[in-house]
C-alpha cells in the first residue's frame, strides 16, 4: 500500500510543477453560489428525510433551488482541492520525473472492473422507465401523491432501469436532481453501476461540481472508485474550462489509494490537449512510459488531435508515421483526425494523398466509413461541391452512400441558400432508390424558411407527407421560425394551437422561436401568454429569453406588466437571475417610479437573489436624478459592504449626480470610500470636467492638484477643459494660471488654446502674463503658426 500511494503521489504531482511558473486564470463557473451556503447546510442536516418540498425544490427548480442544495458541499470540495494543490506546488519537474521513473509497474494489480450495463432500446422503452420520466416532467405540478407513486416505482426499478431513467433526461441537471432525490429515499440504495452512469452523463456536460459530489458520495458509501470514475470527473472539469481543477482530480485518486492505469493517463492527455497544453501532454507521455504504462492508439490519437488543433499538420503526420516503430499501429481514426482538419481547410489534394498513405503505410483500405467521414466533414464546413464529388467517387467504387450522407450535403447547400442544387440532389436520391427522410426534407424546409420563401417551405412540408414521410417537431419548428422571421407570428402561434390535430408536439425551441417572433412584432401580451402555456407543458424559458421579453415590456412603458410576468415565472419554477430583476428595476426607474423600483429590490432579497453592482448603480442614478442623494449614497455604501466593486458606470453616475446638485464635499467623501474598494485612475479628471460642465469652476480648481500628480494625457485634457471653461467666462488670468501649473509639471498645453489665452490676456491688459505664456513655448522650441 505505501508503494501504491508513493507511486501515484508522483503521478499526481508530475503536472503540478508545469503550472507553478505559468499561472492560469481561474475560469468562473457560476453554477453554484456561495451565497446559498446556509441553505446547503440545512440540506446537509436533513439527511435522508424526504418530503414534497425537497423533491419539488430538487426537480422542479433546476436553477436556483438546485444551487441551494449543493453549494455548501461544493464549496467544501473546492476548499479541500485548493489546500491539496498548495501542498504539492513545491515539487519540481525533475523531482516528479525522478520519482515516477522509479515506478516500473511491477506491483501493479489487476483491478476488478465494476459491472457495466449497456442501456438499449428495451430499457429506455420499458413501461416503468417511461412512467418515471412522465412523472418527472410533471414536476411543476407536483403533489404528495405523485411523489409517493414515484417512490414506489423507484423501489421496483432494477439498476439498469435506473440508469435508463438518468440517460432519458434531456436536461442533465434534472437527471442529477433525480439521482440525489433517489439517494435520500428510505430503504433504497444506488447500485455502483448507477453512480458510474451518472458520472458518464455528467462527463458530457459542464456540471463539474455535480460530478465531483457524486464521486464523494461514492467514497462515503464505500463504493470502490476505479480510475474510470475519476476520469469522468476530469472530463467534466475540462468541459467547464477548469483545467487546473481537472488535473487536481489526480490528487484525489492518490488520497483514495487508487493506482493509475492507462485509462486515466489517456484522460489526462485528453484534458491537456483540450486545454491547449500540447507540450505538457507530450511531456506527460514520456513520463507515463517511464513508469511502465505503455500508450495505445487512443493515446496517440489524442496527441494527433492536439497537433491538428494548433495547425501542426506535419507533426501530426510524423507522429502517425512513427507509431508503427513504437509498437502501436495507427488506426483509421488516426487518419480521419487529420483528414477532418484538411477538409475544414478544403485541402482536397492532401486528403487524397493521405488516403493513399493509409493503404501504402498502414494497409488500411478506405471504405464506406472513410467516404462518409469525408462527406460529413466537408458538408459541415460548407464545402458541399467537394462533398458531392467524394459521394460520386464512393458510388463509382461500389460503395452505397445512405440517406444520411445525402442529407448532409443537402443541408450544406441549404445553409448557403443554394436551394436549386439541394432540390436537384433530392431528385437524384429518388432516382438512385435512396428515399429522403425527415432530416433531408427538414433541411430544405429550413433553407426556404431562412430565405423567407414560406410558400415553398409549406409546399415541401406537404410533399413530404405525400411521400409518406411524417414531419417531426424540428420540421414544424423550422417552418414556424420562418413565419416569425417574415412577420407572421400569429400564424405560427395558430399552428402551435392546432399541433395536436397534426400529431406533432412543440418543444422548448419551438415555443422560444414563436415567443420571440411575437415579441419582435410588438405582440407582447400574446408572447407572455405563450410563455405560460410553454411552462404548463413542462418547458421552461431561459433567463435570457425571459429578460428579452421583460425588456420589451419595459421599453413599451408596461413596467407593471413586466413585474407581474417576472413574478409568474418565478412562482412557476423558472430560473430567474439578477439580470431579470435589474431589468424590471431599470424599467421603473425609466418611468420615474422609484418606489416601485425599491419594491422590486425588496423582492430580490425575498427571492434570495442578490443585487449586483449594476442593480445598485441603476437605483443610485434614479435616486440621484430626483435629488435623493442621501438615500442613493446609502445604497452605494451597502454595495461596498457586500464586497461588490463599483464599475466605471458607477463612478460616472456618482460624479454626474453629485455635481449636478452641487454637493461636491459629499461626493468626494463617497468617492474616497469607493476608491478604497476599486481604484479608478481618472476619477478626479472626470470630477473636474463634470464640474466645468455645470459651471462650478471654483471647486474644479481646488481639485486640480490631484489631477496634476500623474501628468498623463488625461490630465492634459482635463486642464484644457478647465482652461476653455475659464475663457468662456472671460477669466483669462485663471486660464493662464492653469497653463503655468501644467508647465511646472512638465506638461505642455495646447498651443492654439494658449494663443487664445494670450490674446484675451492682452485685451485684459495683462501684457506681461501674455508674453510670459508664449515665451514658455519658445523655450521648448515650439514655434507659433
């Protein structure tokens, strides 16, 4: 056991030193909020208690309530990771290499693999699975009877069926919440295969904190964690852009006493390649070989992908050529990876040359999969003509290109607006006995819709029905989107109303397209009603979609309606964020209803949504506009006390409102507090310029000393603004004094402006000052025009 921990300790550290000298910025992943730690602590204490409120919070509100239940555990995990990372930062690359070289794998034990279950159509279509999924979709209308029924079903589900439920969820957050809910139920315990399925699902998302917590649950439940489990968590962190956190998972493996194998090494290389750290991946490859872990074709394919991502094609080809000498022959994926990049760049000759090398060097014969890959890659990048050429070449060689390959080319033509070529290709499909499917027709319908040729899109919809091809939700959504883009949103709304009669079901994208169409046409009431209908069907609009509609309501002076709409969405379980509340607050401020805006601020606190700097700035500006500066200042102080940094807009608003009402001393006191929190170099420049705008030149002159401390271009511009203000009031001597201060600070004033000052000084009888001012320019070698 000591040897195992010792060896893996070095594997976990071998990358740490690479990051010691290159500090990568931590990418904020805001799925979990530290502000919900109290609620998270409450969740921890409740343990296995299950009731209707917990489940509704867990499944019905995949946004805010989800955060509440998990943030405490997530913050603890993050803290532990940070501490472990700091303890291991001190090791160097040489030390890591020396220790890992001593591990030759002689004591490596074969680990018994956890049973894996392949989830097929039989499991996904099982009546129990379908009933559980149906109950989950009704989470917005949950009641105790539903929960009791679901609990009963849970105890009847075998592990493969639980896995099928998790994989059936369109939203992985819902799957995760169902997993948590089931884990809390009395007399039920997840089978190990369920944990691995959940990790597999999360590895395809950015929900890295959820994956991290599932891993911790496995440890607490005494379930053996294989390197594969840690690999899933690493991939999830990688997808979230948290490269350093992904690599810290290796430390967790070391703590758990799990010995590294080829799978976790391949995952590490994959994560490094995804994080654009190819050189570190190559160094890691060398070190894993020293430990006796022999790379396989997957290892090399990851590196080939890394070379292609940074446009090092020659290195990728060199790696392929040298794989055989290293005892690992390249497979077709090795070549396909390079071909994909060449297709993207439309280097057709090189693609053909690479196909020849496949045969000569690796004895890999191009087959139907090869041609399908080329067709799809070229079509994906908009090279439909080249894809069609390869399609014909494949058919000439006796390969049968199916409707998927044809559909890819049709879609590519439609994306370019080349509808004639797309329709011709469909006709060719019929002549070759390859009937178009719903994907092919939908691509053409979408192409016509994007061009605004709605009548032709409708004809294509009818034609596919005549040929026995039933349109699906995507087909109708494409047509509805075209109607909305053409200003026919009401017709699109009517099509949704009669969707059941035509045997199709709108989805969230369908509702979103029509909702935004109604919004763009100013039919806001209909858009709000459609949103409520959408929620009733189990589809929740995103915070962005909600905000766009709120914004439109506010722009049309319907702020009260916007507030009611927000409250309805919140009560229905939609994910509402601070931006949505701030938009409503801004709407009230625009119509001068400050009390209404402050009321919405109170609602934010009650909903456990915390205002940000933009929220406070919006309210400050509105209060300042009304002259209620004391209340406005209290808001800024409150913002600072909550650890929020004032933005440049905050500074501008404070300066403008205080200067307008002439309360300079109070403004300076507030600015000093703000500067402690967030320095702002040009703050006093803006104060002086704003005071000049309002004609308060006496106060502006008092602050001139603060500006001239730095002698930058901004300072020179501020001095020029003050000089021009003096000239407008006929105070030539004051303008002269400002110019003199600039010369003393080694700042050269604008020559033309000083000529104006000099002329006015002459008119005012100040001949000595006028001569002295122009003499300063002569001394510096600057001649008058």
